[in-house]
C-alpha cells in the first residue's frame, strides 16, 4: 500500500525524530531542517501535507522565516496544506499563520494524538480537493463536462461558467427552455463543488400539490395536521451540508416563495407544526423555463426572491442555437443506447444526418435523445434512416428557403466545411487542414475569419 507523503519542517533534530518515529508507519516522511530545504521539497509538488515549526534558522526564536515560507507556499506548492506547530501562548502567531494560508495549527508541547487527528483531517481535505480538481478537468477531447456534451463555442462558455460558479456557495439560477439540460447543469455544479460528497436533493416545484408543498420542503411534526402520525424530515433538512435543486422555481406559489426567501436570507427553516427554528447549511440552485421578469410584472413571482436567487445566471441555449452539437449529441446518444441495448454496431444514414442537421428541434436535447431511442425501436437492419427518426428527408431542403448572397453562401459553406473537418478529426488542426486540402496557416486564417474556436 502506497503511503501518503508528509513533509516535516523542523530544525530541532529530537523533535523531528520523535515525529518521524510516531507517524512513520502511517506516512512516507521527509524532514527539512531549514527553510531552503523545505522549499526544495515543496517545489516538487509531491507533498500534500507538511508540518511547519515557524521558528527556523537563522532566526529560530522568531516566526519570521516560517511566515516567509508560508507566504511563498502558493507559488512553491499551491495544493499543499501546512499545519503550523506553535506554542500554547502564541495565539496571535497561530492566527496570523492561518491568515497567511496555514490549514491548521497544533500547540506545543505536541500532543501526538491531537496531531494525528489534525493530520487525518488535513489529508482527507487534500483528497477531496484533488478529486475536485480531477472533475474540473473533465472537459475532454470529445467535448464533455460531467456528462454534458458540447463542442460549440456557446457551450464552451457554459462549461467555463459552470466551473467558475462551482467554486462558490452563491445561489445559481439556471434558465433555458424545456429539454436543454438544466438538471444536468445543476448536477455538474454540485459535482464540481466542495459539497460534491454531500447530498444533492431535487425538488420539482411544479410536481408537488400546493397543499403538500410546505411539508415536503420543510417537514412536519407529529400531529401537525390530520394524517401526520409521525415527524417527517423535509427536503431541505435532507440536503443539509449539500445542495438543494429547485427545479421549475417559477411554479412555486407565492406563499412558498416567502419561505424560500427567508431561507436564503437567514439559512433557517421551521417544520410545519414545529416551534423551533432549524439552521440548515445548504446551497440553492434553481432552474426555470419561465421568464421570471414577466412573472414579476404579472404578480406571480416575488421580485425580492428573484434578486436573491439571481446572483449568477447560467443560460442554456436552444439546440438550434448550437448546431455544431447536433451530430455530436446524436452520435453520443446512439453509442450509449446501443451499448445499453447490446444492439451491435448501428449508424446513421447520410439522409438521417442531413435531416438531423436541418430539423429545428423544438424539444431541444431531450427531443433528440427520444428520436434516437425511437429510431432504435423501429430500425430494420443496422442503419438509421430519417424515417426511423420521424424526420422527413425533404426537411433537408428547408435551408434553401432562406436567400443568401453569393458571398454569404460562400462564407456559410466555408464555415460548415471547416466545422465538419474539425469534428471528424477531433479538433486536430493538421489533420483538418489535410482533409480540407489546405495548409495549416490557411486554416488558421479561416478560423480567425469565421471566429471558429478549435
């Protein structure tokens, strides 16, 4: 079994030996006797955790060298956690060390059991942050983030925004029409956040009868109403330390909007029939396909709740607004569904591909997935046709109803060819240039001209 690496930064040989002897069975330990040695170890980036006695040579009686090392930590090893060893009477020093980036501190004389607890907690924190960083790298060559597929420029912007908002605990409002993938985005934000190991509770605000909604969200006490034979824990309590996803928040009745607003302001709830106020630590992510500004004007949605929720908005585009993703999504759904059905190798016919690209997709991504499932239910053989998808071949001629000038038509044709070449080659510029029978510099010029990101 590979041991976690622990760096002990300690100039007193006896103390260093004691720590190494005490924790050597648990950790792979290295010792640095001064700041310069510590820098060499830390810069390697292989030590998730280090203990640091602030009093280092050449001024072992002051914390100057230790503070200096802490200030350099973000440059030397940004992902490392430092536990400061400090005297019982040096409370101000410990507080300053934490302010400079120390993860925790342990008082002298060192209680080995206490230090072991601190080490366990710090290594666990490192493991969680490492897993989170790996999730942040999930945009791969196929253009996906936590299961959300997209290679178009507009989706790359959505991915970037998801990654940014996952780093905070602020409320997030996800907007977009039905079928654009709002729930998947909420899952992605939670999965990439520090709450990823905690509950993710979904509440469909439009699916719960109004007379049961308060009990479902906040729970109730025994005897609170007829039929309340026992205490019930509500969705918000279930989500404590995690994330609450309020799907279709625009369907919430005004009476419940007041209670959600109170939670956002105070972080507290009350069970139905209860007398005590409960503090809940849960992040709120909400989604809606309703225009909330119009709902405010018509008196159906509270303006103060809107401004509380609308800290960060993630807008999900219509599928027709991201045409580069249609074929990619279709291929993805075909691959996953055929694997699930063990249907062997199935492909789209050229006519089916053309029909997919020409369709308006009023049902967005959900409609696309359902049409692929429909095709697999009706297919004869191993090739999906436009008819299997429920699309007409003639739909491919709809684009011709729009009139283009000759120059506009040339530009449109160039863009389509370049995007298809990039798609077929996995965004490999050299291979795409060969496929288009042009040079790399020419392709770079065309990418710049048409504002296409590779």
